[in-house]
C-alpha cells in the first residue's frame, strides 16, 4: 500500500525462531527511494498461532495502516484485521488495534485483500471454506484446480491434510478440466475471468 506521502507499506511473514513452521505477521515501511523508513522500520505482530502471515494491507487518508492475513486456530478461526497509526502504534480499533470476524467451523482463514469503503468501513475478502469442509465433513478428497501455483503451495502449507489434492490448470483448458474433475461428486466453481482495461 502506498500512502499519499510516497512511502511504501509492505506485509509478510517471519518464521518464529523457536517454533519452525509457525509464523508471525510482519509489516514495514519504506521511503520513496526504497530504503527502510528509519522512523518506522519493520514491526512484528506475534499471534502465537501456527501458519500465520500478513497478506494484505491498506492505508487510510489519516495514515492509519490496516493489516490482514492468515490465521489458524483449533476451532472457529476468525478473520483478523490490525490497525496501527502512522507511527506504528496500535489504535483503539476493535480493542487494542485488533478487529475480529468470527467464522464458525473454520480452522484456517486466509485473507486475499483488504479495502476501505468511502464511509470508513473495512472490507476483507478471502477464504475459510476448504479448511472448514475438511474439519466438519467426512470427505474422501478435495481437489483444488487453479493456475496459481503460489496460492496452491500456501494452501498446502497451511492445511497439511492428505485429503487435499492440488491440480494446476486453467478453467479454459477443457481437456485438463475434464481430467481434473473425473470421478468428482460435487464441483464448486469459484473461478472468475477478469478483464483489465489497457
């Protein structure tokens, strides 16, 4: 995200030194010339849950930073949004800077993007569906057919379930789609074709 001052706010994950495969949310700010902002640097949000990582960020007109990402929990993993002010200090948003969106039955929530409406409300998009199905239902297998290899890798790393089968391909490739869906009882079409103006 890029505030009006030209600085760049980035987010990601850092493996916890004492807990391999457990990740903290990390966010940082760079100056317009690409160097780490000396007055801000990078910060760590340690949630203490496995397979976490910040994946989305936006900045409002006052410089407040909203960070969202992935979260794992044994039951009902909520979507999470942190808000910090322009100096990196948590605000009163949601209570101590953390807003929660409960998602019943999910053990893993994954945030793809975050945005602010003109009225100041926060919109978060992502998924908790696959983890919830694996947790709540006795399914033999779930196949994810997608052309996004990175997201498939991240999904496999988060869920670590032998019933999850990841298949690379494009929904426009009829032959590949036929092979991927052979023997499948239920298909949930979640793909979208997007047109971006030149």
